[in-house]
C-alpha cells in the first residue's frame, strides 16, 4: 500500500506499507522510479520524490487516500 502526499510545490512524499516479507528498501527503489520517470517525461523533473518515515495514514473517516494534495492548494 502506498500514499503520495504533496508536501511542497515541488515535493512528493510517498508513504509505504510494504507487504509482509518484502524488503522495504527494495520496494522504495521500485516505487520511486516510476513517478520520477513520469514526472520527468511531463517536464517536471524538478519534482523531488521522497520516502516518508511513516506508513500511510487514514482520513478522519477511516479510509485511505491514495493522493493527498498540498494543503491550502
């Protein structure tokens, strides 16, 4: 499970919850490559994709949002 959160105009923070038995660093490398490539193809190579220290978080209603926009945007 993952969650992408825009934390600044040019920063995405990805929260991961790897499957049981998966190597977190290996999962992170795989997850980081695709959005970085797609952003670069769209002329957004300046966007930084970072791994969050925390797992995906629930909304107050108890669901998970896959994408969390920049607060106040």
